[in-house]
């Protein structure tokens, strides 16, 4: 009798324990997450103005913030002057000497030709005197030397006149052209730097936060504004290892959240390749010690606007 009562009591206790155990939930716990766009300028400078504030909706291309562009404008003006100087030098290589310089060479050539004519006349006279034995041969030799020098001077100045009317050599002209192109590219870099002092929204979305105030010095690459586009909102949830085999990329799931109304349709966009333990943000006693895989699902942009990063979600697969 006592043994029968003991067995009956054990069965009753097991039945009561089974009744108290929570039913197995076919869904998973998660939260909303967002892929923020952190807008920064690739140049450093003093923050001149911030055109938006946290919580504001902006369209793509809307101005976000402006840096003081005074140094960039000054550098671009210097680059403009360097381009003009390089162009002038390149243009100069296509021309000969100045008109006045050419005129000087022409005058020198005229004088040399006159001297050559006198030297020729003197040589003829000395030759005739030598033939008549009136003067010695040395007088004719001197006249011959003077005639040769005068002719060489004419040849030299004729060559100088031709050179004075020629442009620079081909390689010098090519070098000047290359310097012009280099100056233009340097100017283009400075124009780009000046343009980067004004940053616009790369996409439409919500201004999540601003990190600097007007008057502060912002280092290059430091975010000033963070944006959250609608399509960047997603669900992140954690699936036990035993249930992972039934999931695949593109699979439909339904998201439920407090105040969201009807369930939100979404599709799995990512399944983590490494396991982890359920993060502390998931407050489920039944999942806390289980090894899980992180999964992400993205709803349509029209529905994604209902999700707020950090918001708890219940995720269930679509049968």
C-alpha cells in the first residue's frame, strides 16, 4: 500500500511539473538594428555650420554641414596662378625670340656683310699689287685672312638669325606641356578639397545624431552626422543551432513588435557563419545559455520605417 502511494505521488509530481513547464515557442527573440551612415569630410577644418538636427528627415543631396573653406580657397587661387604661369611658359616655347632681338641680329648681319664686301675688295686690290710686284706676298696673306674672317662672321650671323626665328626644341615643348598638365591636375585636387568642405546627404533618411557643434575643429574623417536610411533598418535575432538547418537566405519571416500593429513581413538576408551565446539584450531564460547563430532579416523599406533600433522583436518563420 505504501509503495503504491509513493509511486502515485511521484507520477502526480511529474504531471504537475509537466503542466508548469512553458510550451516550446516556435519563434525567436531579437531586436531591431540599423546600418548607420556616418557622414564625414575627408579634409580637416573648423565646423562652420550644421544644417540638420537629430530626428530630422532629409532627402538625398540635402546639405548636412559645412567646414570653413578659407585655406582651400587660397590654395586653389595659388594653383590657378601656377596653371597660368605654366601655360605662358609653354606658349613661349612655340615662338622665336622677340622682334627687337631679331632686329639686333639683322643689323649685326648687315654690318658683317658690309665688312665682308670691304674685305673682298681689299683682297682683290692686294692681289693685283702682288701680281705687279708692288707689295710683298705677306700683304696679300693678311688680306686673305681678313676676307675669310669676314665671310665666317656673315655665316655665323645668318645662322643666329635662323635660330632666332625658330621655336624651342620638340623635347622642350613637350616638357612645357607636361608641366601645364601637372599644374592643372594639382589645381583639380585643390578644387576637390574645397568641394569636400560642403557635405550633403548621400541618401534619404533620418538624422540619427550630430557629433560636433559649429566652431569646433573637426579632424579629417571624423563623422559629423549619422544617417539612418529606411532600407538600412533590419531585424537581428538569434536561432538555436538545432533550428539553423531549416533556414536559408531569402526565406520569409514575420516580425512582431510592441505598437507595430500587424506583423511585418521580412526576408532573411544574412546567417552568421560563427556561433555565439545569446547576447544579454535577449532577456529569455530559456535561451540564455544556448549556443545560437545570429540571423538578420530585412523588411521592405515601407515597413522598415516602423522599426526602431534597439526595439525588442519576436520573429517567427512563415509556414
